[in-house]
C-alpha cells in the first residue's frame, strides 16, 4: 500500500499577467481558486489513479494580495487519507521575479471521494492496494 | 443604516457549454469556484459601495455534478454583517433546459473585509451609515 | 398559457477587469456582445423550456463606453412573443463600484425561433400551452 | 483621398473547436459576435488610421448553424463612408475542412464614429485627406 | 495538381489588448505561438483538404516585442510540398493603429503530415490529385 | 555563481479537458505551445532573477497526440548557459489518469536573452554572480 505522500505532490507555476488580474490589479481570487481546484484534482488522481470527485473545500484563506508581475506556484499535496475520502492541501506561493523572496499567499484544503465504475463510492484502501 | 439584505442579491446565469466542462463532461469545479468568487465580490461591493477584499471562504460543498447542457444561476446574498467583515452566501442552482426542474448543486460562504483609502480595515457600520 | 414576461428575466452581473478591456481600457464591445447573446439565449430558454436558435439581432446601440473598475448587469427580458419567434431585449447597465450611480450603456434585441425534435420550427403557442 | 475600399478588407480565419461551441455542439453565437466585433473594429481602424468607437450594429443575421470541425473566415469590409460615420460589413463564411464547400453563415453591419484627441467626433473626410 | 501556393494563404488579424499581454505589457509569446499554430493548421488544411497533423516547428524567431495597442496580422503560406509533408511559413506583422507603419515581428515554420482515414501517413501528391 | 541547473526546474501540471482540445478531440497544438512558453519563461526568470526576453525557439517536436482525459506535466529545465543567452528545454509528458503510464509527447527548446534596466543585453555571468 502506498504511504509516501510526498511522491504525489503536484505543482503548477504561473505568471501573474493582465488576464489574471482583478480591478485592483492584483490576482483575481476566482482565478486562484480555479488553479487550486485543478491542482487539487490532479494531486488526488495521481495518488489514487482512480476516478475522484470533489466533495468540498475547507476554509480557504487569502493571506496576502498577489501582485501583478510576480510568479506563483500552486502546490498540492495529500495530507489525509480516510476510509472513503482523501484531503489535498493546496498552497499558493508568490515569488518576486527579480529576487529570491517567496511567501505563502493563499492556502486551503480540498476533499475528494473515490468512485467505482458505477459511480458508487469505494474504499480508498482497496484502490491503493490495487496500484 | 442599511438593513434589508435582500436588496443586494446578485445573480449570474450561465449556460453549461463545452468550455466549462471537466474530463467527466460535467462542470469543472474550478470554473464554478471562479464564478462564485466573482458573484460574492459583486454582492459585497454592491452592499457596501466600499473597497472590499476577500479574506477567506468557509466550507464549499459540491452537492451534485452539474451536467452539460443545463443552465445555472450563481446567486449571492449577504448573510452576516460583522464589525469589520461581511459574509456572502453563494449558491449555485442547476436548471434543466427543457423542464422546470431546479435544484441547489454547490453552496459556500465567502468573507470580505472593508478597506479605507490607505488599505487599512474600517468598520462596516461607518461605511453603511455614509451610504 | 404563460403571459407574465417579468417572471422570466435573466441577469448576469460582471466585474470589468483587465481581461474584458479593449485598447482604450474600456469594455471590449465583442465581450459585451458575447455576454448579451448568452443572457438572451438563457432568457428565451427559460421562458419556453424548448430548443431555441438565434435568428438575428436588431440594432444594438453602444450608448456609453464602459469603464474599467465598474460593475455591469446584463439584463434580459421577453418583449414580444410572435407566432414562431420571440424577441428578447438585453440591456447592459453600468454601476460605479463605490457609489449608487447606475446607467444604461448598451441595449439591443435578439430574436429566437423555436425548433422541435426534428429541428423544424414550431409554434410558440403550442410550446407555452404544454408548459 | 482614399476611395478603394477593397484595399482595407480584414480577415480572421478560425477553427471551430470545442471551446467555441454551444450546448448544441455548434458555434456559440456570442463567440461569433465577439469575432465580428474585433474584425469590424480592425477594418475601421485600418481604413481611417484614426481613433474609432463602435456606435451600433445593424441587424445581424444567423443564416445557418456553424458545425464543429469546420473552418470559418470572418471577413470585414468598408461599405459606406458617411460624414462622421463609417459602416463595416462583416460576413462569416463556413468552409468544410475536407472539401471546397464554402457558404455564408452569419452577416451583419457595424457602424463606427471617428474621434479626435479630445474624444470629440471629427469628420471622416478630414481624416482621410490627412492620410 | 494544385501548384499555385498563393491561393492558399490564410490571415488572422488581431488587436493587442490587455488579455493578450505579458508582465512587460507586450504580447505574451505563448499567445503568439497559439495564434501561429491555428493559422498554420488552417493553411495546411485549406491547401490539402485532408486530415493533417502537426509534426514539428522549425526555429521560431521573436524579432521585436509587440506593443499593446497595435494590430497584428498572423499570415500563413505554403512554402514547401514534400512527399509526405508540407511546410507552412507563418509571419506575424505588427501595424501601428494610427499610421501606416508595418513590420515583421515574429516568424517561424510549421511542418504537417497528411493522414488517411486509418490515421496512416499518405502521399501529399495523391491528395492534391484528388482535389 | 549558480551552477546546479536542477534547482531551477519548473513544472506545470494540467488536465486535458474540452477547452484545450482541437477538432480531433486531442490537445490543440497551439495550447501546448502557450503552456511551453509560459513554463520556459518562468524557468529562465527563476534561474537568473533578471529581466528575460524570448529570442527564439528551436525545433519543437510533436511526438504523439495528447488524448482527452489525460494529465500532462509541462516541465522546463535550463540546459545551456551561454555568454548572453540561456536555453531552456521544455518537455510535455502525458500521464494516463488511471494507471501509471507516462510518456514524453512534445519537446522543444526556448532561448532567452537577459536585459538590463535600459533593455540592453547584459552578460549572464554578471547576473548570476550578483545573485
């Protein structure tokens, strides 16, 4: 059975350019949520190699505005494997382009359930054993 | 001071077409989150007519998959006005195109803080009095 | 037969952010037309609950430029129900973010025809009776 | 003064792929309108080499649905030069990918006004003389 | 057999607006590459009227940054017809909006192979003869 | 001076969903090129922490079609540091969702030049020394 969660982290680097900005010229929160959901989903799929559906998100915190002209890393990792659900933590880090400054700016957790071929929930343990 | 929250509901109807879908041919969760954030933000702005920033979301629940070829309404309303924050509830309803069936499919709450011209938090009450 | 058109209005609120702008930093007209078409289509579908296709638009007037950093409501309503076609009026209203100023900025009418399962035109009256 | 309108036609070829489709798997009308507006605007600018704003569209007719997996040409040309306005006709032609079949599927006219540096209307003749 | 390559040029005019820009407020290179690929593909399809797949690009040169508020023409033409492949040259020209200045800013070549109904390569000559 | 190139790899995982597809229901090549350019640019910036501009791409090879419903990793790494230019190799790997199959599907190299504050080329060595 798979136990090393670190082998399943998923990263998505993005540049903060005009088509990602809100009316304050910082990253539009909805765009950030879209990226987080995609990264959370890929993290869950790559860990289980099974059909997964998003059940819910926990509290998502917007810690700092993300400035135009920076780079962000959207980073997902498995943090909890339950009986029928898994939790993926997604953090967004902002990096200045021209120095090494890097800090966490948005963070939140996404919960997924595994489905079998008839779209019924199945035990995570049975999936991981199979892999 | 404004007290009738119903006067500040915000609606965004959308058609579920191919560019909104995930690999299961249902609405991509990240797209839904993007719409919810935009609607929550507009709801908060229209209520306060003041600069607002997203602080966090509470648990967001994906109740049912949203099928291709349906219509959704993303609906935001003020549910709580605190000292320095307001909470906006956003529900997504799915409507079948060709009958009157309508049901809630995604639901979650967004919290915003008000900022003054120097980007410092200000009391919601002081803003509402001014309006 | 349905006669209360007001029950079928459709609204889509949007924030005017950089990815919606033209080279004058006002709302790109093509983006506005895209929103109007989506809202007109949803209005027509929700009124008839039948397959509808866009036949034409009438004159669409761009009354004022829509500034960056405002909110718009794209608002559709049924204005005429003919034998085989219905007309949907779509108005776009611009709201300042930080005061209650609101004005109509774009307006136009869209005409739809109803189709049956074989993609042949059918009488609107027969559809509305069925609903 | 410029009189040969044909020297100012503007073309935009596009492939009809999933992200351009509506729920009937044909080209979403709003996407077509967005392309037409961009082409009309470029046609007007290239003819006058002056700041232009969209004033209105005339009747736009959707003659046939545009099928997925085809190619379209969005084609703009000047059809009328008035005292202070110019009219641009935009036709969309659909081409089958694998044979030479080509037909007009959408057609409409866009009207533009010329503005000077103070955003006041100016005579088209004075602009064309200058060029 | 078709020999006049000039009959198969393909053009796509675009306005350089905020949603096309990078963090230096010039055209995002990835956006340019996306446009070039679409134009190259359409050029290849219109010449052969046969299923084509992209095999590779040759060196693509970014000659000058493309400024915000300009117009570009993405222009594709057949430059070589081999036994089983064809080469399409795609040039992007930047035009100032308000004067007649026009210059080449990006240039590159795309190579396509023709496939038959079983997705096996077929000779270009046999396709052109058929047309 | 920085010499460990591996510390500067950049990854962008993506799901292949309908809005990324071409008319054959595989990944649209232009979309892939857009992702590769973004990843190449971020790789170059993170290595130098200096203003960089894309000079050219070398041959980009499309090795296999990327199927709908897969996951891709767009992976960039520094492969050559010249006097005034650096080369970034970008590979796209396709992963099946539900098994561990992973293979390279697109590969190409991007070349960047470093600019100083006056937008003049500067020596890469001088930048790396500073960092």
